[in-house]
């Protein structure tokens, strides 16, 4: 499921940057696979709880798994939103070359890849380190917002496109937030303690 979310975000951003509308369409259509996996995993975990009656560490791991799949499903939705933005902007020349948004996406995909490994290995130290990487996405988010607001103030004809790109920026920022949430659940899984990371 995590690999499908990684692929979805990579494809959505490529579709936006390169105006690849077939890839955007594919990204939107394949979100059903992510949604289906969420339901299947939740069903399997529910059956485990009902039949095995896990306690302590095992129960924490099942609870964490339930939380992780919910975060992943939402991340897939953000990729779909970005793919839909590619359709909305298909007939427009971009205000400027897309550089920072793809960079945000790259960092997010890297974080996702690493947090999935941390989850499998129940590595709470690594999870804490990954959560700190979200600062990079947040900083780029602030930078992009400042730039796009400036464009809109200087030329009102750019408001529609700039607003669409601001939404893309927001979805990428939320993508990173979900990874931080996963990191927090990994810490809980490993230690039994709820911790807020990257405040």
C-alpha cells in the first residue's frame, strides 16, 4: 500500500510538471487500489483482534497498523488532488517553472519510503529523525506561498492559476504531516508512549 502511495505521488507530480494528462488520469483511476487495500488490511486486523485477542506489544502493533493505513489512504487522496490539478491547468502556461513543488514532493516520497522501513523495523529512533525532515517541506511551503501571493498581488489575472498551485502546495504539506503522524505511531508502537513530534 505504501509503495502504491509513493508511486501515486511521483506520478501526480510528474503529470503536473510535464503536463502529462494520461499519467494524471492513470493516477486518479488507480487510487481505487489504495482504497481497496485500506479496507482489506483493516478487515484482516479486525479479525486478528477478534480471534487472537492480542495484548500489550501485539495489540499496540495492530492499533498502529490501523492508524498507518488510514494515513496512507489520505496521502493517496492528496496525490489524486494534485493529478486533478494537472487537468485544471492543462491549457495554461505556468507562472514560472515548477521547481519547489516537485522538490516538496521528492522530500515527501523519500520520507514515506524511510518511514515505511522504520515501521517494519519498529525503529522509533529513525521515526523521530524522519519527522524532523518535515521542516524542509514546511519551509518550502512558506516560500511557495509568499511567491504565489506576490504574483497574485502584482497581476490579478494570475489569481486562478496561483490559487490552484497554492492548493497543490497545501496537499504536499499535508503529505508530510501524515508522515509525521505515522512516525508518532511508530514511537507508540515501540515504546507504548504517545509523543508529538516536530512541534
